[in-house]
């Protein structure tokens, strides 16, 4: 071990990545050098657009067609950038392997897990199908997938995100690599699954001794996981050093900002006796169809008898892992999905109303969705998007008045009025989420259901959106139902929290109570994975 | 899978029934009848003819009789080709049309996939633009233009292939090409688009990151996904080839069912038209089922249990 540590496995020397676009060349990476020693875990941290992923893409020869890389990326002395494709293919997947951010799409949906796992084994190791399958089974056991024999024959869509990421790790380990590049491997996963995957990686590294290059935007992971850290910003290296030094004594404002970007503050509970705006009694949502003459029973109860009362000015945080039914609950409360049980808005029963019946309540009950990229029509200008609700709910508005309202809404969410004529694709994720919020607040609703509105955003941007949501809540007396898997954000925004699991509420109460004295083991696990990753990983390693 | 197929076929019965009913009555709404000629026949002759073919009965009774016969597999006598029953005519013409259409479909899928894949792999190159140009050309030029040009060049001018009739495999070459050209164009465009998307997908990136050879990535991981939209198109394409063969069959003098479709309609040959409508409807139903099963075979996410 000692002699190995002296030699870098990977050496990146003044790398530059440029993309040719219709608007001229874009310099995504502008001269960055870094190295990874044998057995070391190195983290590259930066917000979206910092170029951290593009360095790895360039190193692995995976840049998009319009991208090119200059400089050098040396694997044990061999420059990967100038290597012939065939020689590069001998290294990729064998000595250097990669796992990606998107466990849902990184595996080919059309082939069984086993068939995909054996491909690199057969190509690089020259194994027979039978030998490769045996090795694949070993690998699945290594990454601790339950029921590995059956999983070999399973298709990716039959597995959860966490399981798929384990399969990716198995594939990465197949040929005993020297270096594993992990590009945001846990970003798309729930906190508890994230903790499990990180535990697994740490454990496997201790056992197998490969180096890990970890790319992430999430500093909390880095602190628990990495030996050294590189901080990137806008294509340049901002700061580098051992993890303790970066966390204990950051040298640049940017790093300090990243460290301080954890959402903070809390929300005071609403006054006793505040009126109830929206109330749900024993709400149930079922998908699928019961067994028929020729078909199996495919029913799935996503929300199983949940009751809640949202008071004026209140924010109810609904937390839970993916599949817990929290988004379904939010949609059912606004009758965007058919549901059973009573839903009452300001004394009127709105459950069972059809689209026309719901229309008069829609301006009071608004929703903001998670995906700031998918939820805005790419063919409408920002002004049109924000004004669209007005044309339905206040059709008699004069053009001037409508324009004034749009301007006000844009101002409310901290955007410039001049943005109204631009299209969504010209904006960053954070700005798009502001547009989505502007579209909701322009109707002066009573209630906004926010479905993971900050989950796709960088921490620093998240913080701004949280501030914005706080400000307009006070300004316009809004009530929120805030759905999120991100406990830190929920703690900052909500005064009442409901913890959901498998369609039911396992625990609920005032925010401080849930966070300080969680009553159930499930909530405690969630808290620990979210706030105490380091001790969790140390415990596992020690 | 089998129970799904059976369910689908059972589900098609009401559809077919509706099509037969609609076709039956719409046909009778058209002015004129099978025995109208330029000079009207004598009233007694006409009455005799009508009585012979059962056309003097009330319409609803004719309908019931027709359905009854149909269930027994009897499509009734043709009013124009009086020596033959309709199902006998179809038995002669249908195999020819199916052979022609099947070959055209196979050719379209093969050539279209190849062209589309090549264009996608060389996206925005001269090859790509060439394929798109040819594809656009193939879609826009109707086959009643393409077919005579092919005839003129390859049969009359160069005398490589026969100009008409059915004598050996050579006589299939030109009609199959004429028939498949527009379909090749559509398939090539579909495959090109889907292939470009597939090559950019995350799992293809994974395959590249794991050093798999390009040939394996393209054929195993990209093309299979890229085929899916083309497979979906096979249903409408098969229907288009069967009905679109009318023009090509006429031009090349091929005894398929296309000519009966036209002649039957022009002559108000009620039973013949009904027969061809039923055949085409059946064909569409069956082909859509085949397409769905094929789709499920290629994409495990949509398998039917």
C-alpha cells in the first residue's frame, strides 16, 4: 500500500473543454489541474455549470459531439486525450470506470441486468457467457442487492433507483478498476438510500483499494467521504486541499458561501385559532384497475387515508421518500387526481368536482411543480406563461391591467420585467422556478401546493428560492403545502410536518417537535441520513 | 402473451362487425346498381336479375342474409364476374397482393433502417443530408409517377425487367420498388430521428464509458431502441401497402386484389366491394396485433401478461 500511494493514478493537467455552439464557442472548463493518488478519495465540488462533470466526460472520451478538450489527462502516464479509440476502450470500463447521476436511465431498459453486467466482463476480460454470468452474480452479491439470482434476470424498470445504482456500482467494479469516477451518484436518490450507497462505496473501497473520484454539488457528502477536495466554479479551480482544511478553514468566499448554503431559519407556528382553509379527511388515492375477467388486480393505494387541516398562513411540510405518496397527496388535495374522502376548501366540498366545477377554485388553489425544465411550455414567452392563468380566471382584464399584473408578479419573485418577452430556455433552473412561482402568485391564491420546488436546484439557489417563498408568504398571506424529500428545506420552511411512508402518515406534529424528538424509528433514520451522514459512514467503516 | 392476443382478436369482432355494417349500407347509398348499363335493360330482365341475386328483398333482409352467409364463409357471388364467388376471387388475388405488399414492407424496413441509421451516425454530414433529401423525394413523389418512370427506364429502355404480368421473380422487382419507395422514406426518417435520440441516451453513454466496441453499441443498444417507432409504423404501413398497391398493380398489370377494389366500386359490385373491405379490415386488425406483440418483444416495459 505504501509504495502505491506515491504514484498518481490520474493526473489532469491544465484541461480545457470547449463547446462549439450556435452562439460561438463556450469555454466550460478553462484550465484545471488535479490528481488522484492510488487508494485516495478525491471530491470535485461545484454548482451546476461549474464544469466539474465535463472534465470527467472529456477524460473518458464522452464529450458531446460539439465538445473538444485540450491539455492532458494521464492515467498512469498515458494521455487519454490523445489515445486511439481502441486503446481508450481497453482502459474504459476496465481500469477506469464510471457511475452516473441518473440511475433510472443509465442502464439499457431493453436488456436484462445480467446481460448488461456481463458485457464489460466479456469485452475486457474475455470471459465466456457462463463464466461472466457467474461473476455477475458475485458482483451483485458484493453490492448487497437482495435476491441477486432473480435480479440477474430482471429488467432495469423492475428495480428501484437505489438498486439500479448498486447495479451500476457492480458494473464499475467488474474488472477490478484502479479508479472509479462517481458523477453525482446519489443526487437522484432518497437520503436514506444515499447513505446506503455511500456506505457501500466506502466499504468497497476499503476492501478493494481503488481510488474514487467523486463529483458532487453536495458538500455534506464530501465531508463524510473524501480525503481531499477540489472546489470548482465557472470552469476554474477555486480552491483545493484536504477535506478538514476546506471545511475548517475555507480560503475563498465562494467555498464559504457553499458551506453556508445549507438552508437556515425556521417558521413560527400560526396563531391559535387561525381559520382552516383546506381540509382533507381520510383522503385515499388508488391507481390501477381491480381484477377483471382477463386481467390481474393492478390496484395500488398511493395515499391511504390521510387527514390534514391547513390553517391560514401555515406551511405544512410533507416529507417522505420517493414512492411514499406525498406528491399524490398534494395532487389529490387540489383535485388534480380523483380521490376518495372529504376535501373541503373554505367550507365548500371540492372532492369529486369535475374540471368545470373545480375551475372557480383553481385561482385560489395553485401548484408549483418540481421540474423547472418540464413544467414551462418552451414555446411561450415568460410573459405569456405568467399571464395564462389570468386569461382563464380574469378574462375581462384589459391588456394594460394584465401587463401590469405580470410585471408585478415578476417583480414579486425577483425577476426583471424585461424578462417577459424571453423564452424559458434562456433561464437557469432557479430563474425558471421563480417563473413557475410567479405564474402561481399572479392569481393571488390562498393556497399553493409546492411539490419539491427546490429539489432540482443548487443549494445556493435553493436558499434564494426559500427566501422568496418566505417573503411572498408574509406579503400575500399565503398558506403552503410543501412537499419535499429534503429535510433541511422542510425544516426551514414549515411550521408543521407530516412524515409519510407507503401512503400513510407515520408521524406528524410541529416542526421543532418532529426534528428534535422524532418518535418513530423511520423518522429517526431519515434525520440521521440527512443530518448525520458522517457519523453514519464512520460507524460503518469503523 | 397468448391470452392477450386472444383478447385482442375477440375485441376486434365488434370493430369488424361495425365496419361490415357501415360498408354494407354505405355501398347501397351510392346511386346506381350492379346491372345499370348505358342503355337501360328491359324492366323484366332487370327484375329477373334482381330476383336471382336477391336484390328484390328489403335491404335489412339482404343484410341479414349477407351476414348469415358470411358467418359460413360465403361472401356471395360477384355481380360482375358472375362465374365466381367473391371469396374465390379473393383467394386468387389476395396471395399475390400479400406477397407484393409483404416484400415491399420487408424491403422498406430493411433499407429504411439501414439508411436511417447511417444518416444518424453521420448526423449533419453530406451523407445525412443526402438521405434526408432522398427520403423527402420518396415521400412527395406519388407512386403513379414513380411506377411509370421505373417501367420506362428499366423495362422499356434498358429491358432489364419485364414491363408487366407475373412471370418469375423478375416481374416483382419493379412493382416492389415502386410500392416500397415512399415507405422506405418514412422508415428512414423515423429511424434516423429515433437513432439520434438513442445515441444520445444515458445508457448508450454508459456503454461507451465501459469501452464496448462501437458496432456493439450501435446495433445492440441504439438500434433496438430506435426500431420501436418504426415498428409502430408497420401497422399503418401494411395497410397502406395493401390498399396502395391498387395503383401499382394496375400499372404493372398484376392480378392482385387492388384491381377488384377499383372495378368493384365502379361497377357497384356490392359483394366484391364488401369482400375487399372485410379483407383489408381484417388485415389491419391482425397487423396491429402483430405490431403490438413485436413491440412487446423488443421492449420489456410494455409486456402483456
